[in-house]
């Protein structure tokens, strides 16, 4: 059973204590023009538009509740809505170019068929990546990672999720190396968080450059019943990313005790957002960054003591 589904009064004292800590932190940092203390303390991406608290609003595949996921319009709107980070998914075209797309197959979110890996970049660029959502977005194309980096540089931090479909035994010129090279080319190595459900990719990014922030995306099949802090140590990562559904009570305790940055996906309800913020998670992935921003702002208003 997940921590949040089994939450009851037994934990209310602890939650109240965490609320107090959170509220005190907010009091002193909410108006800070500098990067929040959390970004300096941990190896997390530096935010271009830090709102000053120790919590990160992450737009999951952009503002994907309102715009076609993983497209430039979804990313632009996420910035306008006040997201502090954008999560996006990468895989590789047939001719080896890192592109931004979630599914292995094209049919659900474009007018293409078959697998992404069977299409060259030129062929992918001819597809319509917006009409599945609404015909008014028919001009949306599958972006390359490079296009998104050009857009994001100086504007918003990125969580780059390397899709398992794109990870292979190839290290030289594999997706990890290519993505990291592009990130560095655009000067964003301090503004990205890499993550993957494939722990080989997680290891490789750290082997290429141990300074680049990396998160482990929890995957039961690779985790051998280890606790989050053991996984974080084993893979030498900077953060633990987990689904709301899988998050367990004892994991939250473990993560808090070991002071590990924790990001939870994908949360679109106000009630769940409030519960996670009170539980002192580091950030939430949401398809509705505007809603999360208002929940965070209300939380600060109700918990600021001065
Ligand atoms: O990276 C967080 C979340 O997006 C992971 O799940 O299925 O959207 O790749 P998924």
C-alpha cells in the first residue's frame, strides 16, 4: 500500500512538524532573489526562474493537460504558467538524432505508424504531433532535444528522461553521450536533471560526468527490495524519482531521514499536491503547472507566520 493512500491520524504529528519546518523555511526564503538554499546544498539543477522556496514545480511533458505533450507549445506555455522545470522524454531517430517523444510507437500521438526508431529525423519532422490533441495544434512537430535546449537555455531548467527504448549496450555515441554533449554545447549542464528507468543510463551519465545532476527513476524490477537511500548510494545519484502510486510510507521516512531530494510524478489533483507538499517532497511533476503553482502559493500564505 502506498504511504499516501494509507495516511492516517497516527502520522499527523509528524506531518504537522514537517509543515512547521516547511513554513519556517518559506518565511525566510520566499522573497530571496538568489537561488534557493536547497539548490546550493544538493547537486540539483540550478533554476533560471527560482521562485525562492525549496520546492520545484515541474511541468510533466510541458503543460500537457492543456497542450499536446512534448511539443514546443506545451513547453512555452509551461514557462508562461510559472513552471520552474520541464520534464521531457528523449529517444533516438533511425539516423541517431536525440528527439523528444514519450512512446516507442508513433501512432497514438502523431499521424505516423510503427516505431520511432524506424523513422529518420527528416521523416519524423513531416509528422503532425498536435492534431491528436486538437486540430488547432496541427502545426506542432516532434522537437529535437537540441531545439528544446535552444529554447530552454537561460529560461527554464530541464529534467531529461532517457527512455528505456533508447538505451542499448552502445556507450560510444549512445543516447547518454549524445544527450550530454548537446546539453554541454548549450551550456545547460548545471540546469538539467537526467533520469531514466534504465539504470545503465543512470550509471553512464555519472561516469561521463559525475557533476551533472542525475535522478534514479524507481523501477521495481531493478531494485532488489533496496530502500531508496540504498539505491541512491548504489547508483551514486542525486535524487530519487518515484510515482505517487508506488510511494510507500517507509520510503518517505527513509528519504527524509537521509535527506534525499525526492520528486513525485504525476500529480494533477489539488488534494494530493497539498499532501505531498506537507510531506516535504522536493518537487512534483504535474500536467497542470498552473494549478500546482497556485497550490504552492496558497500553502505559503497559510503557513507563513509573520
Ligand atoms: O519522469 C517522470 C515520469 O514522467 C516517468 O514516467 O511514464 O511518464 O516516463 P513516464
